[in-house]
């Protein structure tokens, strides 16, 4: 059954409203009718065809800007629906919905300039409330959603009033509901989402409910971009070879995702080789304004990747959530969120010559980290915003997770509209978007006087103050101006091990390791030698100015006779086929190829740790001589152990700087004073000799980036990948779990589940499984990267006959809870205080004093003693500031839950991770201000009792809770259930259990 977003919203309201029995009958009868194509559908395929959800069979009309790029036909009018609705009936349904809405009085028509109407919408100006005029644009999107979805149950008039009175309420942790218009997934996080949905269907069956209730009720797009690895580089056939290996490793996962696209309604999977999810979203998937059969409303999206925020640069409200939150949103549950504060960030001036968007975003990241924006929106405004391109805005918005904000939002303006036309949206569609946003006071026109808006706090940056820079060597917000890089590098060598230190003895800092590359070519490495140089990541590969700038650097270097050393692993992974087209059109790709930056694939690659192996002689030279080797990448994350196990220093840089550092071969260089190489005529070549001017970059962008490139790329995307199309999948709605599979496994979340919620759980006499300091990221917690051959996960695989060459990555095995539990806290760089300074994925089993892997300490019964979970003993985790920062990974919460962790006590939590802990039934608690484990004298060898009330009605969001230890120490913590809805989730044992019981109870 195919349901348009607008139609499904109407049917949902009918089926979910306790007062709409007639609506329930309509929904029931519609569900029983044989499906037939919509009168407005351009497709002639049978709805009953099991293949219709595959991209190879789905027409381009699935998307908001349609097959015919000159046609303004809306998304909803182009896709199949569950019954042969006529336009009249659909409009009648919209009118009925409006009549039931408490704000029906502001439901009005949006006229077309030439006559007729674009559709109807809920008008914010019609409320005649002066408070709305001062609201940040990002808050207006929340307000419109609340008004449009106001049904008196999931969203009430009181919720709307809370948002209108944002200025007063935002400092007070006020809870509001939010219903995003759609959900975005990538394959690493998408596989466990589909696994959970399949598992929920089974659980619903066991409870006697209708398993078909488990279906996405909003559009869901899943882009497979996280699986390709840089196995092959620096060759013309790298794309083909890497894709071949990608399918060999991931065939089972890909088949499972294809099954999901067939089995679940409203879900579409974009096959491998298409691009990076956020770039595809920016260039193609984003609607900006939805027009669903005449109902107009702003686009909004939540995604299971923290960099979903990239779409904020297009004026679409979007942010990352955990997989479990996304699943609830798919199933029609409103997202419960705290009404956020909004930091107003004013931009003025212009960027200086030679300064890139990457330099700007690294500067912004540092400023915002210092200001403190966790849990807040950041909204950019001022004349300087009009001076930066849409791609530059998207770069800034993309790194919201790195500066800690929920969103980095740029309201729609004329630059946005120009970008929409550039990327192939039709003129009439763009006209509709502009008309709607202007009519609803959501459009910024910098040529007109600006209405003063109120923000929670204010920041300002003169773009002329931004200088070229990099960030590193271990965190994205540790910005280093390029002119200071050499001094900073030596400081890092001298300093003790930490975020800015490697503790390399003075006498060994200048050592040179000579070896034969591939056993043939003389080569050498030093501390700071670049061994990986990767143009990668949605942060930059969506930006033509920096991509073509990299090509210009390569061209100038080639013309001077400079060349990257062969032992530097270079790679270029565009975020979409559009980048390939304009690099080829400009003639610059051939120069990148000459420098070793051949295209290796279309996916995240090195940015997420899929950098592939280093050549063996290079790896041996590093490990045998304890070299602090460097990676330079145009990514957004550089946490230690993420990019590659052998690169301890990892620097984020613009694509042109990636090429420059690859040519230099080291980060231990002062680009202002030292030559980057020697030309073919024997002269020193300096950085300034190969660096393009802004005018050079602008000229090649103007001549090479063309609308037709976007149109042809995304028209072709719907034909899919030939290998993908050949994947055969079963047609059953319930998944047939294979108990021998090491990729897809039915998780135990719903074992023994009944219709009665289990209620809150306290924590009694718990042992400390791990004791952490500050900045423990989801990269430390969640299984990621390659599977170490000595790990519990490797042992599990080998016991099942999997050869080490077929281990694949943890990310590729996220659909198997057995492996993911064994990989939780398996990061080789994790620092656990219980180990007294030793780095690695182990801990002390407190009762026995044994040093074990975290999994073994938590789960396994050995001959000497019973370990925690098998002995029925609770465990907790102690942590410092920013626990769970980094990517939104639901396994960072699922894994600890499966290991038996009942609570985490930290100084502070990253927003998404705290929410995910609650969603998995783990209690998040914060030390009081000025206190932490060290100040309280806690070593982690104590046993902990957390006194939670036994009834959920006795727990309040943000309540103080007493914690006792067996040593007599007591202290007070704040329980971080931030909303009443989160308390409901906790009462049910988790968000998924809550959703199942809610859906089962409504039948």
C-alpha cells in the first residue's frame, strides 16, 4: 500500500484520534480496498508488484522536484497512494482536518500570481500576535508544526502557546512536541533501525496485535553511503574495484535493506554508489516546502546521523537523533524536546582572498564551543550571511555536532532560491517555495529593513577576521592557524599524552625511519609524516569552491613538477556524481589523478574510518618505530582512533589544504617560510606558488558548475545500481531470521514483554564497570572501525567460521547485537581510570581484581568467578564532561544496555546520547555543579545504590536523586529525564517497548 505523506497524515489522525470513529472506519475500509494507482500518478507500474519499492522500478516522481524538471508537480501528486482518491476527496479531507484543528481560523489559501492557488496553509501572521514577529526563524518552524498538528492530544493549544511565548519559556526547560515531516537514514544506522522495525513486528505478533501497524507513517529515505572503504586507491579503476569489494562484504546487509524497502510502506532505499546521504539530501531530497495535495508546510527532517544538520544551510530544520528516536518518529509518535534557546550569530564583512569555507567553519566551531551551545539552536543572520554561498552555509551547518548545537540554521533567502534553481528544482516549484515562506514570514530579504528578532544570546564574527587554519590533532574544535602549525606541532610532541600531546622524548623527535616502500622504492618517515591525505566527507565535497580549489592546487603543483610521494595514501570520495561532473568539466580531475587523488567511490570513506589498510611496509615502519604519523582529511571528525589506528595525529583541513599537505608530505612545516617542494627546474616552490586566488576559484566555479549536471545525476540515480537491482529478496512482511547470520540477528529487546509496563528500576549495590574522564565520545563507546583480531567480537566470528579477512567493520555488522555488544567500549584508545593510565579496551573486574576486556567483565562466566551480568549484578559508569559527544550512534546506548549497565553518572552529556540512554532504559545522572568523581573521592571501586522512587508518578524531570556507596560516601545527582515523555519511556523499559504497547492498545 502506498500512501502520500499528506494522505497518510490525514489517515493517521483519523485512526489515532479517540473521538474520530468515523475516521477509523474510513481507514479500515481504505486498507481493505485493492490498491490502484493515483489518478495523478505518472507511473503505470502495478502497486502489487513487489519490486516497486526498488529504485530501479520507482519513477523519479518519488521526489519533490519530480521527473520533469520543468514541471511543478508536487511530491504527493506523483507517488502511489493506497486508494484511487480523487482530487475532490483529498481536498475534502484537508478541509475536514482543518475544521477539527483548534487553529482552523488561520487556515488560508496561498494564491498563485497568475490566478488559482498553490494550496492552503496555516498562516502565522493571521494570529496577529506581536510575539511571533520577534521569534527566531528556526522557532517559527517549530510553531507552524505545532499549529498544523494540533489535535488536542499529541499536540495541544497549550503546546502552541509555549512556543509563541518562546522568549519567556526557553530558559525554563519547557517541554514541547515536534513532528518532523520526514526521516533520513544512512546504512550504518539504518540497518539497526530496520532490524528493530522487523523485530517490533514480531513482538507485536506475540502480543496478539497487528504487525502491519509497524510501518513508517512519514517519508523515510535511506542512502547507502557508509559501507564503501578505500581498499584500492591511486588507480583509474579504484571506484569499480572498491564497489566490487563493498558488495562482496555487504551483500547480506544490502539484501536486508532491500527487503525492508519492499516490506515497509513509505520507505525508499538509495543504493550504494549514489553519494553521501547529506549531499544527496541537500542537492535532491530536500523539499524546503512540502506541497502534499494542496497542504503546504515547511520541510523538516530528523536523521540517524548527527550531520543531518547540513540541511539547515538550505533553510530546512533538521538535526540528528538516535535510531530509536527516529523509529518512534516513523511510527507517528511526536518527538518530545525541550524548547531550545537560540544563539543569534551575526556575520558581517567578507572572507579574505585565499580563505576557504573550511577555514570559516573551523573558526565558527571554535567560537561556538567556547560560548557553549549544547542543546541550543544557532541561527545565523546579518549582512555577512548574504555574502557567503549556499554551499558555504551548508558547510557551517554540517558541523553543528562539532560545535555542539542541535542546529546551525540559515533562514531561506534569495541565495537559497538561486541554489534550488541551480540544483534543478523547477521555476514554478521555487516560486511556490518563495511565496509560501514570504506569506508565512519565514523568508529573509537582506535588501529590505530587517525586523528585530530576539535571541537567547548573541555572537558576532567579521568574516574578514577568518584566517587559513586546520584543526587537530585529536579534536575538531582545536583550531590551529596555518601560520602557527609548525610551532603547535612541536608543542604537541613535547606535551604529555592528551588531546594536544604525544609525549615524544626530545631526543627522538627528529628521528628518520628509512624503509623500502613495497620492498622496492626507498622511502622515509618522521614524526608528522603524512601517510593519509583524503578529500572526503559531506562537509566539504558538497562545496564546489573548495573541491575545484583542490583541483587548482593540483594543477599548479603538476605544472611546477611537484608530486605526492607514493607512500602517501591519497583518495578522493565525492559526495555525489555532480562533483565528478564539474571536476571533469573543468579539466581539473586529470591533475588530481596525477597527484594520486583518483576517485575511490561515492561515500563517507576516510571520514568515518573507512580509510582501508595502509601499505604493509608503511604500517610496519610506523609500528616498529613508534612514529606519530599524520592523516590530513577534509572531514568533520578527527578523534583519536577514528580515521586509522596507525595515525595518531589527524588534522581537519580544506580540500585544497589536503592536497598541499600531501605534496609537502608532513604537517611539520611552516608554509610561510619553508618550501613545499622543489620544481622541475630545481627551484624552491612555496605554498603561495600553488595556492589559487578567490577570483580563480570563482571563475572555474562559474564556468563548470551547471544545472544540467544536477538534473542528469539525479535522474540517473533512480535507475539504481545494476548489482543492487540483481539482489533477490523475499516478499514476506515478517522477516525470516537466520540464526547462523553474523550480519543480521534478532535482538533480545522484547523477550518476555507483556502489555504491562515494568515500571522504574532503581540501582542497588552496583559495581563500576568503567570510570572515565572528560570527552568520552560515541567513537569510544560504540563499536566502530575494523574488528581487532584479538577482540571478543573476532572470537565470536571465528567460532562461527568467519575468516579474519571477512571480518568487515563493526559498522557493517550493526544489525547483529551479539557482535555489537562485544564491540562496545572496544576502542583501542579508550582511557579507563580503573586501569591507572593504561590505554585500551579493558577494565578491572572489581570483585576479583582481574583485568579483562569490558565484554568479558560484564558478561562472561569464567572459571575464577562470575562476572557482573551473569551474576545478576548491576553496573554503572562514571564519566566527566561531554559524555557521548560525537556522532549520533544508538549502539552507544544499546551496547551498554546489553552489557547490563543500569546508569551513567557524568558531569554532562551530549544531547542525543543522553536521549538514547533514556530510550534504552539506562538512567542518566549528572553530578552537581563543581562536583565530579575526583572531587567526591570516588575511585570506581565502590558499590553504588541509586534511590529512585518505585512509581514513575513520583519522579519529576530534573529531580535530585541521592546516591550512596558502600564506603559511606553519599552525594546528590540530578536525574536527566528531561521531559514527562522520557519518564514514560523509562516506565516502559524503553522507547520501543512504549511504542509497541501504545500501538497494540489502540487496536
